[in-house]
C-alpha cells in the first residue's frame, strides 16, 4: 500500500482552485461563443425595428468585455478566497494522510477518515501542481504534487484510477 502525507497550505488550495476555474472557464467558452454568434442573427432579424448602426456594435463590445471580466474576476479572486478558507477551516491546519492500493483510496485526518473505491471518482485531472479527484462536477479533493515522493508514484496512482474507468475529461459524465 502506498501512502502520501501532506499539510495543505494556501498555495496548494490556490493551485487547485485555479485549475478548477480554468476548467470551468474552458467549459463556458462554447456558450459564450454561441451567444456572441447569435447576436448578428438577432441584429439581422430585428433590422429595421431597431437602429443597429451604433447600438449593435456597442452591445457586442459590452458583451465581450463582460464575459472577459467575469472570467478574469473568477480567476483573480482565488487567492483571497483561498486565504479565507484556510483561515476559517481549521481542518486545513493539520496533516492529511492518503493511502491507496489496487482498489481503494483511504483518507485520514484529525477530523475523521473515510475510504472510497478508485472507481467512485468519475474524473481525475492532473496538472503540474495538483491532482484533482472529482466526486461531482463541482466537488473535488486535491492532492498536491509536492506530497508525492516522485512523479512515478503520482503516475502510478493516475494509472490505477484510469484502470478503474476514471476519465480525464471534465465535467465528469
């Protein structure tokens, strides 16, 4: 049985939340593009009803700016939220132990412990800083890369997850 131990800090939480927000932003791009693509159709359909000479261009610019500011604000506000979460949730101040074998993950913490089958996670996303284990679309556990003794150990956990049908596509289906 393999094991990692780590004490989450604010940088771990920031990295995990940034990865999650980037995934969420990427997911919303098709909706924004569809909405912006439908705008010229709306202008064409309402031609003559509304004077779109200057109003149409202004609204398109406003919509693009709002979409960009929304995405940017979600990404930029993460450090503030992470510091607040660390400050308010005392569980982040203690060590977490994660053990795994071929079938299960075992989480231990001063506040309790639980286990989950590797196949219980519908999705696992990894980047250079974190491994996010999704329980639902917006609920995940994070394992910082620094907790693993080597990239091979992290790779072995990912391989075990993949062999149990855990995908790397978000949102999980």
